[in-house]
């Protein structure tokens, strides 16, 4: 058993990783600032799924899961230097997995400061705490976005990544450079993971799989950028978690203990084929609204995963058809749970002291 800190544990990948670590009987501490970048109800629902009750969450102490004593959670921001230091001093983590940060390529065009504060300043706080309170392994989220408009397909870890086309990508590149420098200066064993379009149950509502599924089911138009001439290396959440677990106890064993891995399916899917897969699963036709290319976007993502395959026998298992099927089943259950929550709220007589938002959270 190891004690693992997971930042961003109310996020999509973070919440899935917490459950996987608990299944391996590791002790887990999760932190998340639960910001409003997308629906906070979904974040609270993920926490609830792991036994963290919404009304018990606070910012000054860890809340124990109702499902297992191995999991505790605290609402905390990475940029809070004092609280982060206190947490590291008290808990003495074996492994830190940093999945927190401001996500979204297009959002970074309009909200640049949020990315610098979270992805750079917040990550610096993680590095400083790993420096002063040494850990066996620091694993952190990078992104396929750092490859920019590279025409070297598939993307290899050794490719040049010095021409990002969005601030989001630039902050992820900065994270990799900072992590390398801390590994060089202080011997921190660190591994950066370049994720490729992760999707699946509990997925982010700002990403194409969720947006497309929602719009198709509601009979609303979906925005198809670059007139559909795009490809994405859609990677199912279970395959991503498998990759992280393979790396968990295997930090780099080199003079500078820093390494980078792509985690993708290594099988790009044309955007129009992806939409067709959702249509087949839902039995409904999409209403397409063709759009021009968006600033900061790229035409294709395609992971070369040979390094991870060679080192750890990584082998993605879930096809796009299997992944969309699982996502659709989860999505329908999630929507039903939200509707049930609304019905329960409207039937109560003692609503005067509560907001609908809080009550919806409490019954997930």
C-alpha cells in the first residue's frame, strides 16, 4: 500500500484514477478546487460516487469517504501555498499525481490568466512541495496539444514541441520544462503524460463526445469545426487509467529522472465517422452546423505509443464503438438521475432554506 495524492480528483481522469487506486488498496488523498469552468454538479457527483458527501466538504480539513476509509478529500486550490505545504508536511505522500489544472484549448484564448495561474503557478507549487517533501514519483498531466500543427504523424515523444498554437498548449510545455529542471536540480523522479482526447463515462461536458451526445439526443445542432475535416485519437478512460497504473511504481531510472510518455489509442478517428458512431448508438441523426477552423485547434491528433508499449506492454483495449456504447449508457443514467433529483426537489415542502443547486448536488 502507498499513500497517493491525486490533484484534480473531482475531474474526469482524476475521479476515475481515484477509484482505480482504491481498488488496488492504496491510500488516497484527493484535492480539487471545484471551479466553475464546467458544471460543478457533475464534479460533486463524481465525488459522491466515491463516497464524498457534498455537505461534508470544506476547505480546512480532509473529509473521509463514506465508502472506504482509504479515501479522503479536501477542497483546495493548487495555488494556495500555505495549505499545500501543510498538506505535504502532514501526509508524507509516497506518490503525487497532478491532474489538476485549467483545461480547454478554446477557453484559453479568452481566459489566459486562468491558465498561467493554475497550470504554471499551481504546478510550480507542486514541484516545490515535492522538492522539500521528497516523494518516490511525481506523475503529471501534459497534453497532446503541445505538438501543435506538427505534420510529423504519428506524434512521437522526441518530436519538437516548441511551436504551440494555444496558450493552453504553451502552459503544458512549460510544465514539462519545469518538471525536467526540478528533476535535474533536485533529483525529483517525474513522469509527464501526454493525453490524447480522453472520453468515456463521467466525461467532461465541454468536450466533443459529451457535446455531440447531448445535442443529438436533444435534437439540437452540433458545431462541426473545419467542416468535419478533422481526426482525433479518441482514447477511452479505462485505457488511460491502465497506462497510469502501469507507470505508478516505475519512475525514470536515469541521471535526470524525468520521462515523457504519450497515452493514446494510436488509432485516429475521422470526426464525421465519430459522429456517425454516436448516431448509430443513439438511433438518431445529427443536425450538423459546419464551422470554420477555430483558433488554437489542430486538424489531427495521433499518438505514437511505441515507447509505452515497449517499456510497459501498454495495449489499448477499447474500440470507439465499445467506448461510445459505454458512454451512452452512462449518459442516459446520469440524465435520469438529474431528472429524478429535480422531481424530488419539486415534491418537497421544506424548500425555503435551500437552493435547488444545493439540493441537486446532495441527491446524486
